[in-house]
C-alpha cells in the first residue's frame, strides 16, 4: 500500500449527502434567519470556501452551534434517504484486505456515521474521530494518527472540501480531494492537493 493509514471524510466523500443537504437547506435558513439559496447559486457556492459561504448566506456565527445541532438531528431522522456512493463498500473492503488501516474524521456525530456505514463497513474502520467543528479537523487528524501509531508521512486524508485539504496540511498529512462531493473540483484543484480522485474506483487504483 502507498499509505498505511487512510483517513476518510464522510459527507460528500463516502456518503452522497449533498442532494439531501440542498433539500433541507432553505427550511433551515428560514428557521434560523439566514439567507435562502436559489438553485442558480449552487454552482457558485460549490466554488466558495466554507467561511465565504457563511458570509454569503449571512449566517450569524453565534447561531452556528444551534444550526449544526439541528442539522445533525434532522439528518439522523432522515438517514434512510442518504446512501453511500456506489463502490464505497467494495473499496473499503479491498483497502482493508490489502493491509491499510482505515479511519473516519467527520463533522457529523459518530452515531450517524456508524449508521450510514452499516455494520460491515464499521468493522473495517479502526478509528473514528467525529463531531469535528467546521474548522477543527486538523486536531482530529493528529489524534487519529497518534492513536493509529502511524507516521504522518505514511498517512493520507481524503475529503471533498477545501477545509479538508487545509486541515490535512496543518496536520502534516498528504491529502486527496474527491471530485464527486460538495465542492467543485476546480476549486479543490486550486488548493493543490497531492491527489485528485475523479471516481470512487480511483481510490483503490491510486492508493492500492
């Protein structure tokens, strides 16, 4: 294996949650008093960073914890609507079979992550570090690397947003950006990740 430890993001990387996110976003906006998103704005939002998106939507920062808690609870009630991307089961199984240690670092709570993965995939994951703040993944990455006992230069973090790349850099890890998640691949390439993965199948081909 090219890397001993592979750390996955969940939403937009393993879990196809962006359509669900868009379906509930404006209801959440109405509830918490920030700006609604029109369909024609989605593309530009996917090319913006997290902080810029919050500014565009005029999300009061003091409301963020409440919004995040509400979104997590809403998601938990609707997980049956949110599938894993095709090929995730086979990819995780193959990576484990080839000797890689697998981990999940997610902003979502661990209960949601485990339910989404299902028992077979949960058994393939050695380390969970969930509940990360919007800009708090670097600390979670360092914690997983320490617990796994793997050198940072033998570790790669795989995610779908610019903040995943930034957090991996801050933790001294290699990073791969996926083209099928929340952020537009052009915006991800601009941040110069070590790898850009165009399809789920590329994870195994590139890393295995």
